[in-house]
C-alpha cells in the first residue's frame, strides 16, 4: 500500500534534523507491505450472497484470533520511512437471550521503529 499523509486542520508534522532543529513538513509518503494470519476455531464457512454476515451463518460466536505485520520500506514508490508494525488481536461475540449481543475485542500493537506522528 502506498499512502500520502497530509496534516488536516490545525495539525502539524514536525521533524527534528540531525542537529536537533525542528521544522515543519507539509506531507510524507509511506509504502508498506504486510501479511495477516487469522485463526477462528469452530468457524464454519457459509457460501451465500451475504457471506460471513448472513443470518444463516451459525458460527458467528466463534472466537477469532489475528496476527498481522506491516513493513514500511523507504525509497519504494516514494516511501519516506522504514518501519515495522505488528498487531495481535482476539475477538469474541457473546449473545445474551433477552439483552442482545456483546462484542469483545482485545488488541495489542507494537511499532518497532520510530516514525512521524501528528502533533
């Protein structure tokens, strides 16, 4: 994925050079590749028009575990930064008879390299 980021509204991107001076930059570009592993024990696929969102999908309550990693590459397609971003998540949908449905999600992310953020 190649994305150009530009600060909106009153946000500003500020970068520090080698001598410690701060300066504003208008925008920056990121280029990344990534992968995701998904594990849902007990999930059954239902092939229909609505796919996983179908009312006939009987395994919506199965827990879902995901592990993903994105690698930012400087110089590829105009990317300005190298970075690593890893994310792990678990989600579970719990249905209560008369109270409705509750969706629980636990997510943890780690970025291995410092990169620009709005301030």
